[in-house]
């Protein structure tokens, strides 16, 4: 998980639950988010960078290889810095109000 050690420590301290080797495969809910469907993964073969690539666990390998996390909010967060392109189109957003 790409994150700074302090961020991970603080998340654990705040009660955040991590689900490692888990791949989100679907968002549930007709109009609003009600859950996230997930697929368990296992480390696969090494790639050219030396990293083991995750591969889906099949039902036969593990009793429940898919599960649903209940959720009412979904925040797509990838990376360590905000993506600000397009933020000028939202002049009243908290990001613009705080001057980021």
C-alpha cells in the first residue's frame, strides 16, 4: 500500500480497517452507494519490476472469495497528491475555498 508510515499509523489509531490483497469489482446501489463488491487476491508470479502481481482467488481455493463491504460513501483516492485539473469549474468547492 503506497502510503507514508505516519499515515498508516494514524489510520490504525483512528480505527480504519485495511483489507489487503482485495480488489474492488463493483459498486452496489441503484442511485446511491450501498456497498462495494470485492474479490480476494493472492500474490502471483513476479513481474519485470520484481513485484508479485495479485491474482484473483477462485471459489475452490477459499470458501468465500468475494464479499461485500457496506458503504454509503465512496472516495476514489489514488496517489499522494490531489488532482486539481478541472477545479476551476467548481469555485465553491472546499478545495477552492481553502486555496489549494
